């Protein structure tokens, strides 16, 4: 007779106790960078992939996005990455492209669009949904709208959820990966405001939390997925602010700065 156990549980009986550990959490192995711009009106649809285990090599060129554009935002889960919004010299986009990591040599598939064409939003998400907050519409200016993509039904138009607390664009976003998303900084201003979306009740207006220590735009954010979010750079500063998720009504604390002041940067996070 054979018995197979899976999951995490404790079994006691027959004079012994056995505890089975939960399955190991998958570890990310690669990162994908899509789109972009160079001075001279050169817009890109290129997707580059960094393989973490061999990251001294030049990033490999994979399949493209469906159109050339910059000032887009991206979020994802263990299997896919979604790239939404953006602009090029002629067009502002509502398109959402989905990259399938396992077949990333293909052109990214076009999924259901965002609720409107815009650029310079920020995006965050969890394992089932992605939220694209704020952005800029040329005829309108900055907007507070938040669009939610449901990954399992991503061919539908993104649903409009509760807005951010004010119109803003060129901000950064962080998440604890399960419950909340934080949107910090941005234009017009620049701003020090931090808004928090509660994923389970995302039809409500985002709540204003403790501000960043410094108002700025075009910054970047990183997270440890459980406890802290770091918002760094922007507005030609080197400042890094840390939000403690459990006490996020206080002003973010300034931590050690970046090595130089900078704007229009990006950030990632992982296990060292």
C-alpha cells in the first residue's frame, strides 16, 4: 500500500507525529522590459528578457509588443505580464498587451483595452488582478481613474474602479501582493501624496495615507511584498522613502539615498 500526502498539515497517531511542509513558493527566474523611447522620436515595441541566473549577459530580445510606444505601465503574475497604455508620436493607447512568459518569442497578444487611452499611469497587482491608476489624457490632463484587469477574463475591457484621491500621472506604485496597492508621488505638482487601494473593496475612492517625505514625480517603487515599500528618486532627487505598510498613515521615512539624483527611473525587487 502506498499513501501520498500533499499540502501543509500535521498527522498524529500510532505513536508518532509527522508534519509536512507546504510546497515551496515558486521563485521568479526572469524579468521582461517592454517598449520605450529614445530622443529623435524613436519609439520601440521591443521586449527584452533578463535571465536572473545569467544576468551578466546582454538581455535577449524576445517577441515585440503589438505597437511601438513609451510611457506605459506593466504588472503581472507567475505566468504572464500585462503592458497597458502608453503613447508614441501619433497615438495615445488604451491597448493592453499580454506576454506569455513560456512563449515570449511571440508578439504579445492584444487583450481587452483599458477604459480610455492614456499614458504615464502606474500599475500594481496581485495574483488575480492588475490595477492601472491615474495617467494623462491629452485633451483632459491628469486623471484619477483606476482600471482593473481581471487576469482570467482579460479580453474584456478593463473595469473602472474607485478613483485615486486626485488627478495624477507620472507616479509610482507598490503592493503587498495580496491586500493593498500604494500609489505615491506624481504630477501635477509634483506631489507627495500616497493613495492606498484596498483590492477587496476597490470601488471606493483610494484612501490618502501618510505622505512621502518629499514631493516628486517620475519616481520608482519597489516592495518586499509583505512589510515595506520603497519609493526612490524622481524630480532629480536621490531620496528613498520607505512606507511601512502596517503603519502607513505616518509620513514615509527617508532611508539611505540612491547613489545619485535621478528622474524617470524604474525599480524591481526580489531575493538577494
